[in-house]
């Protein structure tokens, strides 16, 4: 209930309006009652970011094609981010999320990469590249142009940007696969 109310407040009025006092008013509780749920505003933001990641589709890391599993995860992550455009700048600023959902997704990604023969520092680099690609593409797709009505200032249509993400994800996965240790992929 606290996270849902905080996410609503954030979506409606932005990060500056998300204060413990404003959240307490929305929940009709005393501000100090919130501190039993969350220690600080940034902890609250981190909890919101992680909570949203629960909607990401997670393949079984032990079954199927490892690249298809990563494609499923990253395409789902991209869709989740697009569904929460107000949070995308926060994912950028916080460089992702840190909670249990983010950790679970990270472990599944590393398991899939390991199955593909990408291990050690290369696996962490590949993981980081995939995350940056999903968040960065979502930021580009959900951005607000500085000036409207200036022809190309509005940029490509959303559907085209989504297709670009999907195609470039294929390129990224092909590049990752090319670094895999022989006999593992």
C-alpha cells in the first residue's frame, strides 16, 4: 500500500513532490508512521523501482535457448519501463535498481549468460550492456522533446523506436554470443 501510494504520487507530481509528509497525507497517517516501512526518501524510490521490476517476465534459466531467454527478459524489461515513463529518469539516475527483484533478474541473466559460455568479467560486462541498452532505449522512447512542432524535433514515432530497440537487442545479443567460449553456446 505504501509503495503503490508513493508511485501514484510520483507519477502525478514528480520526484520533488514525493516527500514523506505528502505520502503520509495521501495515506492518512502520521509521517513518522512511514519510517517503520522505509528509512529515507531515496530508500523509498529504490523500493518503488525494484517493485516495478516484479512485472518483468523471467524465463527458466535452465531451459531453452540462452539467447532467447535474454531476449525475453530484456524485451519485457523494456516494456515494463515504457509502461512507467515517470520512473525511467530515476532508473537512469540510480543506474538501475538494487532490491530483491533486481537481484533475482541479475542472477537469471548471469545464469543465462553462463549457459551461453559467457562467464566472469565478460558476463558482468554483457549484463551491464544489456541493462544500459534497455534503460537507455526506454529513456529515448519516453523522452519529452524540448520543442514541439519543430518537424524532426519530435523524433521518430514510438513504434519505430520500439522496433529499433528490438533490432539492436538482436545485434547486442549476437555480439555477446560471438564472445562466448567455444562449445558452450
